[in-house]
């Protein structure tokens, strides 16, 4: 009976170690993308690289929070660059100590416009790399 317990304990330890090692992954694997975007989230809105922390809403309004990779530099600049590279035009900019944001727009088919307010808030998270997107379709 003692021998069976010893074997079962060893097997259990090996299984647990395998699960832990598989969950850890390696440095070569990409980080998790986090939560899924809403099914109708506009594909034209390119998000900064990182993990999606929250995603909510449905047409015509959505809100997404992304934890950008700190190693990629200024997350707001990276987010705005991705959007302007995708054809968005900057409309206005707020640059204050408590909050920084940029409002961008892009014309859509049928006379509609896609508006994106992307920003950082000192109150939103303990991290300076948390990017908040507010997306709306108007028209």
C-alpha cells in the first residue's frame, strides 16, 4: 500500500509540474491578447500592440482598454501612429498632466465617419502604458 501511494504521489507531482511548465510558456511565445473584442468592433481601428484588458459596447459605440508593451516606448504615440497609418486623421489633442488624448476620424462608406478618441489617464491604472480607446460611428 505504501509503494502504491509513493508511485501515485510521484505521478501527481510530475503531472503538476508539466501543467505549470506548459502554462509558463517561453520567451519565444507571444503574450496573451487578453479578452476578445466585440464581434462588431470596426476592423479599421488598429489597436496598439499589447493585451486587451477590457472590451465592451456594440455598434455604434465601443470602449477598449489595452495594456501596451512598455518596451515599445510611448504608448499614446504608438497608438496614434497605428491609426494614422490606417488612414485616420487627427482632429484634436489634449496634453495635460492628468490625461492625454487624441481625437481622430476616418470617412466611411455611406457618408458615415468613424471617430476614435485614444488616450492615457493617470487615474485609469497604475501603469503608464494603459491605452483607452473610445470608438464611435457617426452619420
